[in-house]
């Protein structure tokens, strides 16, 4: 995980703790990599852009996105970002 991503994740987790929620409050918490992908989705990145930035395959990005959808109980990127914001996972 890059330093910039790690700092962003720590800030997000700090904000979430202040609100009393975190990805850990989910039945199955988001992994560190899923949080990275979620941040990039929230920034409007495509699967190809996420793959390029994280140096992983597009197929791996799709797997992470589907895992995020399942853990947040949503069916789209927009719903995932909205749900993550409701839970305080994203600012």
C-alpha cells in the first residue's frame, strides 16, 4: 500500500471512529485493499484506472468491487459510495 493511500485510509478511519462507526462495524469488514478501491471509486475512477493506479489486473479490481458490493449490501458504485458515507467509512 502506498504511503499516500495509507495516510488517506488512516484519516478515514479516524473520522469514522469519531462518528462511532467503521468498516469494522460491518458484519464482514472491508479489507485494506477494498478500502483503497472504494476510495478510488468515490473519486470516479474506472476499473482500468483503479487497476493501473494499484498495479493490479482489471479482473482483480472487479473482484474487489463485487466484494465491496456484497459487504455493503449494495448493487452499484453509486450505492456503495453513498452507503460508505452513511457508515462514516468515506468522508
